[in-house]
C-alpha cells in the first residue's frame, strides 16, 4: 500500500531508538553493541541491502573495526533480520574492539543507515567511548558511574538515542534483551553475514 501511495517509488526514512554500548573500554577489549531504528521507509529492510555505515566523514575506516565480524572497515553490519517491515523497529548488532592507545582517549563514533547502491538515510547516531591503555589503565573519572548518567541512561546501562531511557541487552549480563547470552548469539549471527560487495 505504501508503494502505491508513493507512485511505486521506494522511499527511505528512519528514527533512532535505543542503543547499547560501553562507555569505557581497555585497548584490545571486545564488546557486542547495537543500535535500533524505527523503519519509516515504505520498503522492508533486509540483511544484505540495509546496513549501518560510518559517518563523519562518510565511509571512513573505523578504529573499532573487527576483522571477520564487520562487513568492511566502514560497514559494521547489516540488519539483524530480513523482515523489518515499515513501522517496525530494526536492530543492528556488531562487535567492536578498542584500538590501541597510550593514554585515555575518547572516541566519538558516528554511523547512519545506508541502502546499498541506493541512498543514505535516517539520522546520524553516535557511540562515545573512552579507551584506556592496556598497562596502568586508569579510569578518567573514578567516582563516576562506569556506564554514565543522565536522562538518556536506563538503569541497566542502555543508551537511548531519543532522550528516553529504554531497556535492552547488556554485555555485562543484565538487561531486558537477553543479556550476555544474547550478546554471544548476536555476535555469532553477525559473523555469518556475507561480506560487502565491491
């Protein structure tokens, strides 16, 4: 019906939702992270066509790239499932590895959705992570909550990109999305995705 209303032309749109990622990591440490988006397109998102790509600048190589898990250094993942119809919420799960640093360094990772070969669409979302060196790692703010605080933080540590606290999986073993077991299952599923076409 949506395609009929738009004259048969696909239209792409999205709204950001909840997200899960650590606020602090140590160089070499890995974690499973995810972002959710509401499908405001008039087409169904799929594993191979709808992907998360790096921004700021667009298509840059991410320092959190994990070979064998990401589709490429600029494509963390495709949609978790192939049936995210218009109006549904789609999740994009992938692994990250903290880059090597010699002093505490804060990275602001930016991503957006891309329908490969068609268009970029939706909002740019961010993942801000402070990476500590392997040896003598120190917390830049030892008195603070390691997950952070504020109106966009849920009690289980999940970050909501729309300014409201929402539940979700936690790689630390808590959360409403299946916890650590879900994180491992998601990691395996993402690794089975086909590589990005040239």
